[in-house]
C-alpha cells in the first residue's frame, strides 16, 4: 500500500478526550473514530489489525476442528425468557421492539441461541463432541463506556461453545479450549496468562480469565513467575490426560488473591520472590456451565442406552476489538505503537527519504513493485518532510522500517530500523531478503 493512496490522517497531538495510552494512540494513528458513546467506526488501519487477529484465531480454531458459523446480532427475547436471563441481564441488554411489537434484543452473548441451534441437530451421543464458534459484534449497554474500544458498548467477540455428553467429556473440551487460548495469545505475540475467575451472568461452576499484563489494567493479578516456563507447544491434543495435566500445571502458578494461604495457594511456589503482584486487562474468558442452558431450553440427546440426557456445555470468549487496544497498552513507547509483527497492520515500512533523488526513488519503486506480493508493505512515497515520514512509521508501529536515502544507496546500501529496539542496520541492497529472513523469519 502506498501512503499516497492510503486512508491515513495521523494526528500529532494527544486528543484531550482520551486518558489511556492505547486510546490516545488509536485515535492519533487514525485506527478508530468514535461514532456515539461507546460505539466506534474502525478506519482502514484499525480494521487491518482487527482482521489480522481474526485470521490468526480462525486458523487455530480450524486446526483443532472447531467450526465457524455465524449467528445474528439480533435475537428473539423468547429464548432469554426461557433461560431466565431476560430479566437477570438487566440494563446492560439493549432491548428492541419491532413493528409487530415482537421483543428482540441485540445479543450481549449467545449461549441461548447456540443451544437452540444445536438442539435440533445433535440428537445422538454419536454426534458429540462438537465445538462451534462465531465472530460477531456484541452490544452491552455498559454503565460507563470508557478507554476507547477497551470498554465500549458495541464490540467484536469471538465466542465458542462446546457440546458434550457428560461432565468428563465437557471438562476435556474445556481444557482443550484453555490450551488453545494460550496458543492463540502466543501466536498473536501477546503474553496473556490464565487466572481462576468468577462466572458472572454467564453462570456455571468453573471459569478462567486470560489476562494481559498492563499497569493500566482493571484486574488485579497474582502469579508465580515460573508460569512463563510452562510450554504448551508440544502438548498432544489427542491425549486427554496430557491436556488435563497441563491445565492443572498452570493452576499451580496463579492465584486469585495475594494472600498465600487464602482462598487458593500457589501450590508450587517455593520462593516468595517469584510471586508477582500486578495488574492486567481481561482479553479472554472461558466458562464451564454444564446443563445450565440445556435444561432450561430442553436440549437433549439419546445416550448409548437409548435414554434421554441433557447436553453439557461451556462457552469461550475472546474480546477481539479489546485485544487491539490491549496489545497497544502493553506495547508502546513515547513515539507510538510497537506492534508485535504477528498483528502489525504492515510488516514493513518502506521509506523513500527524498523523492527528488532519482536513484532512491528508482530503488524504492522497484523494491515495492517486486516485493509487495511477498511482504506486507506500506510504502511512504509522498513528498513530505523526512521527519514526518519517520514519525508516522513509528506512530503507527511498523515493526521493520527500510529507509532508502541518497547517501547510502549510491554505495548500494540501505538502512533497516527495528521499531522495537530502535536498532539501525546498514544492509547491502542485495542482502535485504536474507536479512529479513534471518532477523524476522519473513
Ligand atoms: P469485563 O469483566 O471486562 O466487563 P466480562 O467478563 O463482562 O468483561 P465476558 O462476558 O467474559 O466479559 O466476555 C468475553 C470477552 O469479551 C472479555 O474477556 C473481553 O475481552 C470482551 N469484552 C467484554 N465486555 C467488553 C466491552 N464492554 N468492551 C470490549 N470488550 C469487552
Ligand atoms: Mg469476563
């Protein structure tokens, strides 16, 4: 993409209606624009990041046979009356009446709807297990929407739902999702840790939150630093005892309170110094709720003895739009956003220092034309001040910045700047590909 064509209108000054760093940076870099209280438009730069996160989530769900469907944003109130959540959900739920006076609502979550959908299809014990998910906008009329897309009213969520024949199998689905979430966050380049959690209005008996450490976060977290040593890369997803063991291993290193022997102890902490007390942002939340909805909605199947049983379920959410802000919140500096390369809107920023210099322009144009299919490039091809060009690349957080200047290019060199470390390398113009492969595995 050429900056001369891209919808990019960065702002130099901090907006005065934003207090959180991520909110300021998302506004300044032209990623989002507020359309109403707690309701945002995603501008091209923001949408690219949102879609990148979606793509990673989709890919990993697919690898584990978790299938995507798409449920509507608008739901009928009837199902919610049956589950008895219509009144419980309170003022957070946006209620709508259509022209025929039918009661509808804008979905804050989808347990009822999905239970109703699958109950028509999952009839026999042979049809289980199944896990389905969708990526859809949710609406919650938050009392105090704030911090931009971090806590807004309309937000994008990935929500998955598992269906099993009994507790044993449902717990296994829960553990698989627990580990899948860790894999997803790792792939996104973010360090989100699991913590035991309250179930809130979703209900149920077992629940974990995935929290990304950030000093501005709303959640208090306590964990043992050794949790970072646990490695899920080699867990065999077909081996149920290995999956359950791994989830258990994690539970040894986090706690809901700072008090060592209150509520839940750090089972493995031998060294008090390893215990971290910190804050973070909830980016994912998983729940096991068993028969809670299937009983209310009469969602049953026939077991291997021909007996009618209720389905056992869990639900698994990731706040995709919140993640965009959360990643920025945990990865920024005084110049702007520092994207992990996995979710960066563009991997490479190509900066032509001076358009008037023929050699630089010729090289930049050729590099862009022959490589923009291979790499994700934003090409600064405008005739604006160099300082401005570099500031924009830093503000919008481009991880690798290739700078083509007349002094270097006459000697067949270009500069490559790493956004995160600030390190600048002088690279021979014939060795760019080798360098990108070696340093960034591109
Ligand atoms: P919170 O405790 O932050 O209010 P929640 O526990 O009500 O969130 P869940 O029902 O667990 O939220 O929803 C799943 C995920 O959706 C959350 O982990 C979060 O990432 C995201 N999410 C929830 N509420 C909002 C919101 N108002 N704005 C943006 N994302 C949200
Ligand atoms: Mg939650």
